[in-house]
C-alpha cells in the first residue's frame, strides 16, 4: 500500500521534527549529499522551521511510521545563507517560498510520494503567502566524483516535470561533514525556481 501523506503546520509540526532529523541523517548519507549527520546538529538546523509561523511539514506514513518528510517556509524565515544569493542578486526574499528537504526512504520511492510532497508544499505556499515563486536548492557534484554510484541519475528531469527551472547563477555555499571523513567540506548548492502564479516570471 502506498504510504499516506499528511501536512502539518505550527505547533503540530514539532512532534514530527525528531523523525525528520532521523530521516535526514539516513537519506542524506547517500549520494549526492554524502552527509555525515549528527542528531544534535539536526535539532539546531530544524529550529528555523519550528519557529516559522508559516512553515509547513509534509510527512509520509507507512501505518504510523514516518518514512519520508518534506519541508517549506517563507524564504525570509530561512537561514541567512539560503537568503544571501537572492539578496545579492537584488531579489526580495519575501517574493519566494523556500522548499527545504524532501527525504524518502529508498524502498518507498517511485510511488508518487515526491510528487505529492511538491503539490502539498505549493498548495501551502499559496494559502499562507502571496509569494510569487517557489524555490529550492540542490547540491552540485562533478561527473567524475569518486563517490558517485554507477548509474546514478540526477533528478533534473523530475524537477522540470514539476515546472521548476534551474538558475545556476543563484547559488549558496553550505558546509557539512561528509561520509568520506575529515573536517566539514564547503558544498555549492544552486537553486531551482517555479512561478506560483503562471503569468509571472523571475
């Protein structure tokens, strides 16, 4: 049976944040993020979502077990590093709704849950804001990266089918410890954007 997707806002998000932290650690450990996550650091990262009055959280449940989560909040409520490339380019963060992570355990992929995550977040953004655009960022990896799995495919086509377009000129740098060891590594993440109102363009 395909997991059901439920959407939470406000204080109703808080009980699900520990599950989101654990899922982030599990899913982002794999390609392409290669993130060696720690639970305490996750709690700090998720504080922006918990404090945003217009933030939202979609959770996929198999029975009562969370198997995937997807977040969103106004870009103006996101951390400064996420806002920085928009401000530097002269874009008002208030015009954008930021879609954070979508994490889903591997065995549940290919069942339409990712599509449901995007639809739920776009509906929420339209309900609670007048933002003209939805945006998210994705890590960039070179084709010859030594940890790239054989046959790994980018998600670009999936995102394009959802109506998102890549804007490689908008990018931020974030640091995290990777599974191949050592200190934190600086990673470049570039943004994808979709108009929430079809007549408008970035």
